[in-house]
């Protein structure tokens, strides 16, 4: 029995997963960009605040050094709950549709973010403050775990076959757009001075989330359900237990796909997780730049990350997802080795240059991810497959990257160990990519489940 009543495939859609109307295509792209931007704005302002003020406001009794490690730990702990969000979103997304899950994750993220902006500090309510902060961060993690899979499937399953990577880049650029918006707002609220920012200013970006959530919710309501899911529902072919099916037949594929993302995510979280901001602004450290200048540099890098992600989406349709990734891993490795030597000059221009170079590689290892993941999994368990792979990759990659980096610097007194850690994660992503076949253009609809179910891992099955 179908989990939802059968209905005709929406007007303007074809059963192959493309949209007949250019207007509807633009609407889908716009909705995925706006919704993902709002979600990641919320996620990133927490990471920025963790790097700049949460150590002082919520963990001060632990002492300066350990307080900062605890603050970064709260950034990472939310990643442990991303798989829960991915499991829930994947299960309900494969049974009830992509669209309803996207609406719920957006609201959950917005509520959690707004409440952080209203949260009393340790000085006001004691130990309850960090406990409540962690609980709200967990809510953000659950939301983020479910958001990405739904957004990319809405984009890629709607796309023409020869433009899947480009369409899939639309939710991907929502991440650098979220970074750009978050760092820009944080830079503005830093302008009146660090004392004002520490007392009240840090709350403003969190409270602005209310407005952004309303906009994102309105935009997403206007988008029709994915045509692939509509066809599954019409045929009553939704899988009853999609997660069980996923791990029974595709567990190794989930792990390899997760490692691909881990290689990107660990490096990306040097900026999005707040480590570079904290390292570069620490008055007791070797750089000691003003908060506003460093946040401005991160804002510039958000623009370059957006541009390179979009270019990579376009490139993925021209030369394939796998080849685009391979270019990206080389560029990312170059960026990793240049980042800290440029940051350590203490010059804001050199720091900006280091971040921009790094984002070239990050863009090329992120832009084609939506299309790559969508084409790896069969239609009936696709939401579960892409969501859980992404969530596990986030844990293995970025979850505790800022915490690890902070501990390495405190232990060794330099950033060399951080560079080699990031280089190792980049190499891991490269190896995982080499294990996968490129399935660009594979049919996505339920008529082709047998073809989709063949393993894309080299040496396991012929595709």
C-alpha cells in the first residue's frame, strides 16, 4: 500500500524527471538556492559565534584555552546528530516526498537558531546556559542532516539530463551564499566595537533568522514535488523500509560516498567552522587581526567559493562528475599547503588570498556532488542514500575539524600539523573518488531501478 494516495504526475512534468516549462525550472533552482542559503546561514552564524564569543560567554569557567576547545566541540557535536536527521528525512522523504521534508527542516533550523539568539549566558543562569546551547545546536544538526538530501534531489531530479550537474550546483551554492550572508552580517555587527559585539551584537544575526525563514518557507511552498517521487507515488512503489534496503544492498557505497564528502568538508570547515577566524583574531596568537577585517576576508572567500562551485557544476556536465572532482582535489591540495603560510604573514590581503585559493579547490570538490550522489543510488531509496552518505561524510570530515585543528595548534605551537591533517583528508577524498565510476546521465526514474542498482564501485559489478 502506498504511503500517500496516488495522484497524477503534476502538469508540466515528464516521467523522465525533467521539467517542460522554463519558468518552472527557474522556480525550482531559485527555491533550492534560497532555502539552502537560509539553512546554512543559520548553521554558519553559530560556527562563527563559537569561534569569536561562545568560549567567553558559555564556557569561561573552563579557562581560556579549554573554553575555546569546548566551544568548537559544540560546533562538532551537532554533526553527530546529522545522521539522525538524515535517517528521519531519508525515511520520510522516500515514503512521503521530498517537498514536505524540506519544509520541516527549514522550520526546525529557524526555531533553533532564533532561540540561540535569546539564550542567557553562563553569567546569567550558570551551567544551564551551555547545556541549552548544546541542545539547540543538536536541533540544528538534525535539521541540517535532513535538509541537503531533499534540496539536491529536488534540483537534480527536476533537471534535464544534460544539465544535472549545473542544476545540482544550485543547492550547493546555497552553502557559500549562506557563508557569505553569515560572515557579512557578523562583520557588520562587529563594527561598533568588540565590547558591544560581546555584550549584545552577537545575538542580532541569530534573531534575523526569523525573517529569513519566513522568506524561505514562502519560496519553497511554491515548488511542486519531484517528478521522480511523483511517479513512484503514482505506481505505489515507495519502499516500506528504505534505510534497511539501503544498508542491506549499498552499505559500502554509502561509506565511499561519505569519504568523498569528508575530504571536502574537513578542509571547508577551516573557514565555515570558525577555526581560521579564531586563529587569525586571537590577540594572544601570532596573527592578531581585528574581527571585522577577518570576517570581511571570509566574506570575500564566500564569493569565490560560490563562483567556483557554480563553474564546477557546469564543468561536471561537460567532462563528467568524476573528472571534475579529480581537478578539484589537486586544486584543494594546493590551497591547503598555501593557506597557513599566507595567514601567518599577518597581512589581511594575504589571508584573503589564501582563503580564495582554497575555495577554488573547495568549489570543484563540492559543485558536482549533488549530481554525483543522485546518480549513485536507485530511485526508491535515493533520499536515504544521499542524505545518510552526506551526514556520515560530515562527521568524518568537518564535525571536529576545528576542534582537532585547535588542539593541534595548542599542542605543537604551529599550524604545520593542521596542514598535514587537511592534506591527509584531501588525499582520502581523492582515493574515494577514484573508486567510483562516473554515471553521468544514467536514467533516474523508477523504470530503470535495475540499472541504478548496479554497483558503481570499481571491481564489484559491471555497470
